[in-house]
C-alpha cells in the first residue's frame, strides 16, 4: 500500500489493483496551506500516472481547501471509470455549479448527514463512512464533514477530514472496532490533550500520519508530535510517500 501526499489533506492511496483519491481536487485558495500544483492538476485531468484508473474519489467536506466543484466535475467527466462518495452537501454543490452535471451524476453518491457508520463497496473498494462535526464549533455546524475508512487488500486507512476533537462523538462512532492500520489526522491532534485522547482511546491506529500542515513550519508542534508519537509521520511537502508493508 502506497500513500502519496498531494496537498493539505489531499492524498492518493494505491496498491496493485486499486486507487483512491481523498480531498485533493481543489486549487490554490488559502495561502497558508499547500494546494495541488498546476502540474499535478494537469496530471489528474489527463489521467497520467499515477492518476490513471482511479476507482474512487472521496471528499470529506465542502471547504475550498478540500474541494472545488468545477475541478471535481471535470475530473469525473474525464475519468469515466471513477466514482465519487461524499455528502449530500457536496452533491448539491456539484449540481448547482458544474454545467455538465448530467454527465457525471450517476457516478456520485451523496450521503445525508446521520449518526450511523455505513459500509459499502463502491467500484471494487470497501469503504466505511460516517459524519463528524467540523472543527470550529458553532460557526461550522452547517458543514457536513465526513470521515472515511478505506479498506484496500486487508489494510484499513482512516481519513478524518477536519473533524472536531469531541471525544463523545468518537465514542459513538467507535473507530477502534475497525482495527485501523493507518490514521490520517489533522496534525494538531498529535500535539493536543484532546487529540491525544482520541488517538489513544478511540482510534488506536497502528500508524499515524499528520496532514493539514501549514507551509510555514511549526517547529514547536513538530517537537511535541515527535515527543508524543516518535514513529509518526507528518506530511510537509507534496509528493511525500509512505509505503505500508505486510
């Protein structure tokens, strides 16, 4: 299993037979965080390796550093083999903003926000999806933030999007039951008491990768992460890769 960092919280997951893209179809909007380069977007749109034959695209939420409707629409139009799984909010955004929505709508599944985790197989990939509140409290209550567990050849990879560090919600979802191999979490989880509690008590992953790291390095945060999780990785530069063996 290979995990390649694209930008911000965007990653490509791939093994010998499957490819999954998460939160990587957006353009430069927030200067503090990395966005996919023009060259990378060009590769994705042209189905150039490693962005050819993508089984599944996942989008955690509607914020512009995770998703842009026209880029997503064009990607799905160009990748007839791909399916999109996200929230009903994302589907509505595509329907209202992407002029060729009728050409892609049958390959989009948008779940209505709810409590239960759902297991389904989409285009050959097993995925568990669930809703979590977005960080930021009341001002982000309208944002339909999703988490995903992607199962690829026996490995389970968790992506939390911008989930709020609320242990009560994590208790409800009970992520530890999934025996997660790799957890992709916002990097601040690994340097805060609430995040550490969630990782250690409610996720219990075998391996940790930090995402949403800013362009300007935060040495204090990195030192804290190294102290708390010495074996963890923080994605800091696009095209970083991690190989998960065994």
